[in-house]
């Protein structure tokens, strides 16, 4: 409030340039395999909401995926939420899944998040990862997911009719 009695208020700028894109694993993957979750990715198209013009679960520009490497449609700060259902084989007591980012189109990777699991019995487990990434270059900045410690018979569950394992990319604002 100024001495004249006039109230001034600042205006918060709200970003309406949202991008949300959902992907899932359409079939089981990484059975007894340690490495990039490279196969069976599909854009979600049956989980209760789809963009009427594209037929898939997204708002705005689409993420692209090739061999498990996700490319961003525009620069910005993205929240990435990954979850999966794992069929854990007996005595697979130490397994991990990593969310990784590359700033140089795949030459080097850094871990953004890690989830751990494992069991001495045959069970299903869920792993949840979430992270924020600052995408400043859509050609070089990419994200992937990698498994480690998957013994014989351990795999990530996938299904093309509903999402048991998947990822959501949500652009929160401009790059920093």
C-alpha cells in the first residue's frame, strides 16, 4: 500500500504452454536383462483419456522415443514420473532401476533418480521414480531408463490394454 492509499499488486505469470505425454510398456521387457529399457514402448492410448485429435494420452507436443531414448519436443523444465511393476524371481534380492539424462545425445549419462527392489521369494513389486530435468537443447538432452541386477526370471511387466509400467513427462515451465 502506497502512502496515497493505492494498493498495487504484482501479477503472477502463469505458463499455459503445457506439454504432457504418457508412455507405457506394451509387453514384458528386460527379462533377465541389465541395461536400457529399449523395447516395447508405446504412447498410451487406452487409459481413460486421450487427446481427441491424436488418439493418445498427451497435451501439446509429443515426446519421441527410439530404442528407449526419449527426446523432448521443446526446451523447458520437465517433471518425469516413472513407475513399473516388476515380477521378481526368487532370490533376486538386489535390483535397481535408474532414470538417466544425457546432455550430449548419448555420449555420457548422469543418474537423475534410482529405485531399489528385490526379494527372496517370487513376488511382484512396484518401483516409483520422479525427477525434474532442465532441457536446454532438444537435440542433445535426452532421457532413458536402465535396469541393473535383474536375475534370471525377473522382468518388468507390460500390457497394451492398461498401464502397469510407464512414464509421464510434464513440462512445468521454461528452461532455466
